[in-house]
């Protein structure tokens, strides 16, 4: 579908999870310290000169990638299994790799971030429901909407 892409999350020892992504936010945070220098009086109860503000870049950059998407059933992998593996990554792994973008495109190369999943939310909804009952014979199973964010950095927790 237009506007959607696949995002793959991988961690050592756990099968990769593919999310059908509808929204991806790639955010950089660059802390800057602002130091305002006060103006001085010139002796006539007036101020001389223009106010000065120094900006100091402390040289730290934080990147957080937040995604929203859906886990879908595939012929070889169920959405429920994908959800379970995502939870396993959060609970047992410190480092994951998030990859998105087109591999075949000449204009865009796939993007990758390695870091730690710092937040995950899964919303579970049923498939087609008619009159309060699951529709029999309906091929749609439960849907799992996923929201998660990965913060890039070197993990010092000792995990992989």
C-alpha cells in the first residue's frame, strides 16, 4: 500500500520481526546550553550595547526512532508469534537493529539504527465481529497494532 513500508527488527538469537509500518518518526535531539550575558549600565541609568547570548553545543546527540504499524499473519509466521518475539527482545536483549527503506531503490538506501527498545505498546483487536460474535469462516484473525521506539546508543548494561 502507498505510504507504508516494512520495518525489520532483529536481535541476536531471536528470529527477525517484520512490522507493516504506517508511521515512522526519526528524531534527533541536540542539547545546547544557552548562557545569556546581562547588559551593563553606562552610568546614565541607560543600557549600553546589545544583549549577548552564548550558545554552547555540548556535543551530545540523541536519536530516537518511533514507529507505528501492524503485525500481520504471513504464510510462515503468525502475528501472535511476532508479538511474542518483540516482547522477548524487550525483556532479554539490550541491543536491537531496526532497518527500513527500500533495498531496490536507486534513490534511497535502507536506513538502519542500532539501539535499545525503550518503549513498546501493542493493541490487540479481533478480526471481523458480527452481532457480538466472531464471524465464522472469516479469514481475518486478530490484529496487533504496534507502537515502539528505539533509542540509538551504546548499551552499557552488559547485554547483547
